[in-house]
């Protein structure tokens, strides 16, 4: 579902503010409508320098549409939540997924000049290394890979009127239209209800689907729930883990291919081995077993502490007499939970106070 052609360098866009040497002219008459947006005149040179966000720019009429209401946390939450979700899926899959936000989605004319530009709220690439978008200033139709998914957040807008049709005509493979649970201050537009709609390509047309094609098994209702959470729920995390494993199975990758998860899994494995060793020894000892003179040479407590990477001083063995007749089970428990040598001896003394025979 990607569209790749011979690469050419998309027109660059500076990050400096737009320069206006003349009063603003009204937008030219056009049949296109973008509910919730306001239109004004903007030349090709001005849009090249413009560093703000907009819904759509039409080069034929030199008209740009920007959202009327200020962009707030309700609108932005969905796009940021999707980016965070992709990071978790990528970690479990074991390979990167990249979100490029509201980058330019560009259509050129036959002369190679900018003809139309859209900006989505989020653009997701399942294989960013293949797309190599970092070497381009925009995603140009016919020149670059399409995003696997673009997200449009209809908080105070309605992309179904024109923008969705443009995504369809340009050849995008999958578009999600999210209407957040909380309405804008101006209220909902008629016919717009909270929820997420998945549009997937079937031939040259979009069809609505119950689940994503890019993320098999992720249903529209679950995506909507995730994009409206400020902190991911256990259910959402479980779903993202399943998605990561499903995608990883296709590519032969997994959590151990992600550097951070690989490190954490190794650390958890080592800790689990230490804990399992300690629990096994404790379970095998009857309660009445005590530390005898023959065990002093082995320094069992010292070995347990060192196995847990707890530093032990050179005169550690000089204090072994403090054990008295303390049961070996409790000595091991102290060594298995102390974070440093001082805490170990504090735990031993506390245990002795609870055992009159050992305190003698």
C-alpha cells in the first residue's frame, strides 16, 4: 500500500515566520469547504516560509485553511497518545516505529511546483528506515512512501467533508478519524459523535472497517479508548503488547531486539534467579536449623549478599559471631532483602531480638 517513485528532492520549507509585505487579501472563491476552519490568501512563497499548522493549502487559488479554535490539550492528547502507543508496540516488536506528527503531505503539479498541501495530526511509519523521511522536507505523493496510518482528530473540525476525499484521491492506505469524548467549547457539529472510524483502502476507494489493517486485531473502539486515556490502562497496555508480538512474529523480531527491553529483561532475569535461589534454599531448610561453626568458613550470608551485588567490607567475617543461634533460615532472609551491609546487620539484630535463644 505504499507508493514509491523515483526520488526527487521536495521543496524545502524554512522554519522562519511567514513574511507579509502587503495587507492580507481575502481567499479566492473555491468550492472546497473545511468545517471549523477559516480561509485566507497565502502565496506559494508564503506557505514555503510558514511555520504554523494548517489543515489544507490550495495552490490553484492560493488559499490556506487554518483551524478556528485554539489547539488545546483535548485535541493534542489523541496524537500524543498514539505516538506513545507506537513506542510501546515498537519495543515489544523489537524494531522502530516512527511518528512524524503534522508534517507536510504534498501533491505537486505537472510542473513540479507545490499544488496542494495537507497536514494530518499524526503520521505513522511502521518501517521508518525504509521510508527514510528524515532526508526529505515533506512527504510528496509519487515520490515518497505513504505513512501506514494518518490520524485526523475532529475536535472542532469535520474532515469527512473534503479532506477525507483528498486522502482517498491521493492514494493513502489508511486514515483514522478520531472524535474525542470531550466536546470543544463551541459544541459538537451536527452528525459528529465521539468515536474512531477506520478508513482502509480497497482498490481506489476507502471503506470503513472495524479494525486497522496496519495493526491487525486493533479494533476501532479500542483505538478510541486508548487515544482518550491520559495514562494507559492495563487493558490498553495488554493490547499494545499483543500488537507488538503479532507484528514481531511476522518479522522474526521480539523484545530482546529492543536495546532497552533487552537490558531490563536481563536485569529482571538475574534478579529472578537470585530470588529463586534464595527461596529454594529457604524452602529446603527446616525451621530449627541453626548456623554452625562449619558454615562460618563458607560465609553463606556473604555469598548471598555478593550474588545480589551488595558490597561487603573486608572485616565482614569478624562480625559473624553476632549471629549467635539465629536460625539459618532467618540469616538467609536478612541477606536476601538487605540493600547494603549496614542494613543486613540491622536486620540480623532485629531478628535476634525476636529469638530469645539466639540473643543469649
